[in-house]
């Protein structure tokens, strides 16, 4: 027999290639297992190519490490066929690993098939030498190499299947497993090489026209390393991309969840909002239609909340609303839905068996709300009025149910508050009237149904006119001329007051601009502004624009706000009023004495005048208390350098007293009724002539 020898360096290289191919196989098996379904075929095909080249390269480098004392070469066709076998076997292995389960029977069948494929690749590669007369094999060693191939294949499949998921320390485990698998593959290869014998006088027929092993080793190693490197790099990059995609998907899912929660819950109390409440009402209605039964809706409104909000500010009011929501939620049943649908309005949806159950729940709510609330250092007390409807008796849809519950709540409030009322059809008239009035109010803005009346204001000393207060009236198409008391409250509740206030401001500035152009240079026009309008970010800009459009100097406009408005959020009020003062607009505190002013804040407010509340003027004839209050207000105003205006003057006695108190300006029906602009100057001229 011819004696062969091995290049130990090339043997070491073959081992390294085997380990690298094993690691690539394990990594690619992980990509196959974790990829989306439509990407699996591409990873199997690409992985089979990379793994097949790696396994075949190890075998071929191992053969190139072997030399005989004769020229050697390899037949190209047979060599490529052995490469194809390696690729097919690798593809089969990846397909096995991609399966969701691998029972022992499948593992055994797969190991035999894969081992046979690798052995076939090896012995076909040996056959590529085209040795003459032929290679003599030791049957025992050949059998041992086949056993090693099957065991190595079984180990490789089992390890790849177990390490295909990205668990903790998976890379370290894959590296260790690669060393074991590489050693097993090398063991099979060199056992197969040891089984081969070459008789004396043999020659290699492929040495003439086949591949020359002098340069083939370098080419195979370079190509293999490039293919395996690209495969690994692609796998790593894809894994990172998948992790980023998963992280992004997770973040988007979390963001969508948060946005959904925000869209369906009240920002302040975190309770369900009207949108979520309507959805749950709809679900409850469908449930009743399918299975029978009843449920109740209760409309809750807090009694006494507005005075607390006005006296202590919005931040205290908000804290109180939060505590009300928390207290009710903790004590109600898990199946109940409590929603906040507006300012201090809540709605409860609850399954009940009868009206008695609804009454018991309503009593429990009233008792809970009646208990004091601790907000900071303040102990606050409120009560609640509830309106109750039952489905299906009191409404066919959710809008009707809510409207009827609201009507029942107003009935409870009108009946003395801190109680509940069940809905009946007689309550609908008032609610329907309010709804119709709101529709008319929206139409009035579009069809220019509002008009301004002007009530004159006179100097207390001398009686000359100093200006007028602009007062809105509504020329309703069917109800006639309506005073502000008939619709301003509804406008404030609906938010339409902002548009109405803007219209009043523009009209008043336009009229005062005309009077100014006609020579009434000492007059001022006063315009009442709501709290909602005062809080608008561009309110001061709109005031300045109205003045500029009508060429009206700013000092001829007075903005009137109530004492309660000024004290509600003092810091915010000061900022707005300072901006008005900076452009020259006068500011008046209306209804002074009726609220809860702090003198510490009042002295810092940039205001020009105080208007004594008409309630004190009306009661002058009934006792000395109101005289003392008016005297104190006048003294306070004069000490602060403010102009004092008294409104509601209806008798000569009132006029005389207020003049003696050194009020600056008087206003009231005794002196002049509110008039349309076109009648204002003419009526005043008649009054002067008559007097």
C-alpha cells in the first residue's frame, strides 16, 4: 500500500472550518425558527448553500491536507456533485430544525438521512480522485465512520433544535456546541480517510485533467470563509433588525394602548369619558335585548361645587372632583361604570333588578358624597342631586336615556338638592325647552339676531353723561326681545358665550368709535366679559384688533369682569388685566361686594374702577347695614385710587345717598333705561330738555 501523509496545518484549518460551519449552522437554524413564515424558505435555501459549502469545504480541505507519493487531482464534475450533496443535506437539516416539534422518531430518521448524506458526500469526494485500480476500504472503519456520521448528525439536529431560540447565553452555548459538532464532523472525516487504502502502483487519473490541489486549497478556504462570513453577517444584521422591529412594534402597541386609554378616559379623574360611557350603554342595551333584564342610568351633579371652585380656585376644584371620583369608584360594584361627562357632572351605569335597587344605589351615592373631603388644608363639603332612568322603560336609545336622566337630575336639584328623582314624562318639557333654546341660540349667531342696548352712566356730581354700558338683547323670532338672563346661562354652559362676547366687543367698539367721531370725546363704553372669554389665549389681541378697526382710542373702552372672576385665578387674572392696562383699556370690577375678595390681591389687580353690587343699592332703604357696606366700599376704592360706580339706582333717595357718599358714577333706571344705539343720543337730549 502507498503510504500517505498529512499536512498538520491544513488539518488544523479543516477543524477550524468545521467549527465555523457548525456555528453558522446553529445560527442559521435560529434564524429559520424565528423568521416570519413567508421568509422561512429563503432562509432555508440561503442557509443550505452556506452550510453545505462550509461542510464540504471542511471535507475538501481535509482531503487536501492528505498527500500520496504520486501526483494528485480531483475530477471537477464529481467534486461539484459532492458539493451538491452537502448543500442538499444542509437544506434537509434546516428544514428539520424549522419544524415546531421534533419527536425521537423524527430525530432518528433525520439523523440517518443526514448522516448518510454527509457520508455520501465524503466518499463521493474521495471517488473524485479517480484512483486506478481503485481505493481499498476497511469495512470496519467505513462502518465506524457511518456510525460517527449518524451520531454527529443526531447531535447536530438536537443541539440546533434546542438552541434555535434567542434565550439567555445562547451565543456562548452555540460556541461550545460548535466545538463539539466540529470535532464530531472531523472525527467522521478522518475515520473515513483512515478506512481508505491505496495499493502499490496506483495512480490518480484525475491528476491529468482534474483540479490541481496546489492552488485549490487556498481558493476553497478563501471562498468558504467569505460565504460563511456573509451568511453570519446577514444573520446577525437580520436578527438586530428583527429585534428593532419587535421593539418598535412593542412601543407602537404600547403607544396605541395609551392613546386609546386617553381617548376613552377623562384626563382629570381617569374615569371613563362620554365616548366610553356611550359604548358601554350600547353594550348593555344589546345585552338586555338578548337576555332580558334592566339597567339604570344615574346623572349626578354636585351641589355647591361652583362656590368652592370660585372661592378656592380651579386647582382645589379639580382635586375635589378627583376625590369624588375615587371615593365613588372604590365603593361601587366592579360591574358598574362611573363616567365623568362634564365639569362636575357624572353618570353611573349599573345593572339592577328593579327600581328599589336603583334607589338603594342612589342613597349610597348621596351618603358617600355627603361625607367631608380633605383637599390640602381645606375640609370641603358638597352634596349631589341625582336623576334616575331605567332601561328600557325610560328611553329607546342612549341619547334619550341621557337626556331624560339629565332632566330628572334638574328636577331633583329644583326640589331642594341632595336627593334623587326618577324620571317621568312631565320632566321632559323643561329639558326639551332648553334643547330648543340652545338650537335657537346657535342659529341666532348665524342670522344676526342679537342687538346691543346701551344704558347711560352719569357723573354723580353734576349729572353729565360719561358713557354707557353695552347690554346684549336677543330678538328671538317667536319669543320677542329677550334679556340676558334668559339665555346667557345657557350660552356659558354650552361654550357659545365666547362667540357672543366677541360679537358684543366688536359691536360696542364700532358704536363707540362712531360716537367718538361725532365729538363725544369724554365718553367710555363698558363691555361685560365672561370668565371663559377672559381665559382665551388671544383675548387681549382681539380687544386690540377691535379698537384698531374702529379707530377708537383704548381709554374709551372699559372691560367689566365680576369680582368672582377676578378672584378665581388671581395670578392668571393679573396677567390678562396687566396686558389690557398696557394697551390703555380700562378695567372695572363688577358686582363688587358680592364675592370673596382678598384685599391683598385686590390692591395688586390693575383695575380702574369698582362697581358696587346693585343688591346693596336696592336695600338702602331697609337699614343702616347696607349704607355702612357702601360707605366702606367707597372708602376702600378711594384709598386705592379707583373710580366708584353704583348701579341699580332707581329712586331719588338712592341717588342722593350715593352722591353724598362721593360715588363717581351712577347708573340705573331712574337716570336712564337701556336703549338701542339709534335712540340713545335723542332720548338723552329729550331728558335734558325735560329736566
